[in-house]
C-alpha cells in the first residue's frame, strides 16, 4: 500500500518507526523531507502511483522503515539497505525491492521514498552526547551524509553546552573528499559549484560522485555557530515531542537545513567505569576518538574488502579492526569484543552499534590497520582513547 | 602514487588534491605538470597523462599500465638509475639561480611575469624527478642506515644560530629559511619577526653534525645512489617551497588569490591582458 509521509503517523503499525518519526516531524512543521511510504502488502499499481506523484522530484532516496528499526531499545543502524539517486521508474522498482529484501527477519516491512537533498553539508546530531549528558553533539562533513553515518569519513565535531549554549568545535583539515549528488552530467575532473567552493569529480558512484575538496573548504568549518544552534533548537523540539534524547540525521543544501530522520538514542551512559589493568603491554600506543566506553584485550581480526568475510566465522573471540565499517560487517561487529577503526566519527553506525552492544569502540585511530596484523594481541582502553600494541 | 581507476570510462585519474595537504592550486600544478614532464625527462617520450584541471591528471588504463611497467623495469637498471640521478641533480640548480634573480627583482619591487613563467618551467623539470626519488627511497631505504641533511634540520640549525636581538639577522632568517616551516603557500609563522621570536624559544638544541656526514666508503651501488638521491631530494624540497614562496609574492603584488590561482589562470590572465602590468 502507498501512504503519504504526512499521513504515515496515523498508521504506525504499518509504516515502521522511521516513517512514523518522519511523519511526526512533518506534522510538527519541522523542516523534514516529505515523500511516501510503501508498506506491505504492495502492488505494481502502488509503485506506478508513487512514480506519478514523485517523478517531478527526481532523484529519490529509498530507505528502509522496518518494524524493529529505530525503536527505543534497538537502532538497527546501518542494518538495512538504502538506495540513493534513483532516477527512473525501473530504478525505483529495483530500489524498493532491494530495500525490502535487505530485511529477512522482521514481520513489519516498509520503505520510505523521499526526494534527495542536494547536500553540501550533512551529518548526525545527538541531542544528548553519548559521553556528556549535559551536552549535545553534532558531526558534519561536506556532501551527502552516507559517508558520515557509515563511518567512511572522519567528520567535524561540534558540542553544545545545554546550559550556556556555548559551542565547542574542532576543525578537521583532513576532510579531503565527500560524496556529492550528481544532478547534471559531470565528467571526471569537472567541478560542481557549491556556496562553499567548487568540488571536483574524481569518481562516479551510482549516480553520485566522489568529490575532492579544495583547501579553502577544508580550512573552513562546515557549519557556523548559528547553524549549530539552529540544529540544536530543531533537535530540542523533536526531543520534547518524543520525550527522550534523539539521534537525528540532517542535511543542508545551498539554501537551508533539512531533517532526514530521527530515532531515540538507544545507549544509556554508564554511571561508573570498571577499572582495567592490561595483562602486558609495550610502549606503542595509538590514540583515537572514544565512540563507546570500556576496556578489553584480545586477538586482532582485520576486516576489509579483500578478506573473505567467512574468515570471521570461527568461534574465537576477537577485536575487530577495520579502516571503516560497512553495513555488511554488522554481523561480525555484534560478535566482536571491541571495535577499532581508522576513520569515522563518534556518531557513525559503528559507534552507535558498539554502544548498543556495550563493547569498547575507538574510531579515528590513525595507523591502526598498518600497525597490527591478523592475530596480534592488543589492548583497547576506550576509557582513555588508547589502543596499546602488545 | 594514489590513483583511482574508472573501468566504465577506461581511465585512471590522479587528483593531487586528494594526495597532498597543499593550500594552493599552483602547488598542485607543480606535481601534476611535474608528472607529465617525467616521461620526457626520464624516457624522452610523450607522457601518457593528460591534464584535466589544476593538479588533476587522467590516463587511459592500458597506457597507464604500459607506462608503469616501463617505469618499473627501468628502475632495475643501474645505468638508468645513475643517469636519472645525475639528471635530477642538474634540474635543481636552474631553480636556485632563477629564484635568486627573482628575489633580487622583488627587492626592487619588480615582478616580471616572463621570469615566473620560466621559473614555473624549471620547477616542473625539477618535479619530474619526484616519483623517481620516491621510488628510490622505497626500493633502497630499508637495508641502510643513512642520514641526510633534512630541510627541517637546516631550519633548526638556522634557528639555533639566530640572534633574535639583531633585526637584520631576523630579516635574513625570514628571507632564507622562514618558508621552510610548512608546506603551504600562505605566510608561515616563521615569516614574521613576532613568529620567529616566539618560536625560537621552543627550539631544543640539536646535534646536526651527525646528520650531514656523507660517507660513501665501502658501500654498495644502491646505498650510494640512495644517499645521493635522498640528499638532493631534500634540496628539491627546499627549492620547491622557495619557488612557491616567490609565487606568493607575485600573486600578492598582482592581487591574485594565493590559494585558488592555478597555472592555467595565470596563463589566461597573461593572454587576456597581454601582461600583468
């Protein structure tokens, strides 16, 4: 069945949490992105009607809105497929099938179809920081948000003191690339103009392009303090409605800020940390950003595209080390004692999942993948932001 | 070298903007045009690379693979290595000479584009050997404990010797060494008297003598070659940054954006206005 997003909140049992939350944001007059939901059972006519309604707004993003996803206890972050830059009827049909088929467990299945925002900057906001309940956290990067949420880029961090509304921020000069919407054909090396500067096409990626970012953009914060506070105000309105802290994905085009989705923050901040003493260590220490607190030690399993995932299937406990995390790694992340990644931010999927699992996680640990080998023993002391090589 | 392969268009692309933390389009052009010049300087042949944008090259996949194979094979040939190393050294002095001429002109407030055009070409010739020296380092570095006088060591020695109470000395230091502090075209913290005075207090004493000893006795061909190439690689780095600093002065004199002006922009501006005056 086809349901407009504005009316989706009236049928929460059919549309899934993500669509329900988006519908609520629309009805609160917040700048969410309007669109449609296809819920099971659906027919070819539903897709045809959807195409008729939305074809003037191409390209679309097709996202999952499954039953267990985005609930108060489980985020399901990065678990289901998302298809971006859908431009034709055939692509739309295929994208809807892909997203539906990425769910092989939940009874309630739905997908959300929205026009894509031509994001110049995007990111994630936690209305309550994972580590400091008196602060809100925002992570931002140039381009579409997929690289931020999937942890494939190290974003810029902003923290807002909830009492004083003071913004603390950390400039990331190494934001060399981003994923950008390709709304017009762009040859390799050609530039797309944004209000921050020109990004240039380095590689085509499924209707989008990987853009390299010039120095002036790298040397500038992605968002200013006023935009940070505006985002926080929007976040507070959503938090107030749902009655709990929210994890919100947002995007900004050349004109305004949009809210893409919201879900409750599933992680609860521990009141105290257990003390930890590693069994042995040498002086080599790598530092990273704390994504989930805790400390442990164990054998390394490095995971990347060139290693078959079956390699991870034995029963042995391991610490998962990756350059970045991907949706297909989620199963292995759930079995790891700890997660360490070379890039990524504290609000990316790896971080959210590790906090849900209650395992230590460090992101942005520069050099970790080249410093350790399969089977090496390491200590992950996420309380101190350290990886100790043994 | 970091490349991105695009099987759909059968292209390999190299975007130096993704590789180096440079703050200037012109600096990225040094690398891109240097890589194009590499084929001519090292192999006396046309380059397979095509310049698409500032600091951005593309090449067809078969041409790239063929060229890389040729490069790899040549790097195993001792005669090629020693000839290329000598040729590399001979590209540095012309940059030094022209930098001095341009700096002399600058003191008289003269900024003649023809000199900068020539400087750019000389820098590109020098940069043509960048990948050659990088490859020598990866081929030969590990077995030998070789020390060469790093450009940073030069900077530290100069700082240690600096009498900050003499304004002449500080001015000379800024002119000769200040630009070595970082990799950017913008004025470094060691290019102002205040920055120098502040920084000099944080400098710890070094023992530079051990770093400048060049002892080639009882060494293999690879070792001697590596040391020779590494030594001049440091020199290349110094003159690359010195040329960049001189271009900054040129940009500032002509009110051009120091970060965004590329080599193509300069040539177009010259063509449109016939001169920079």
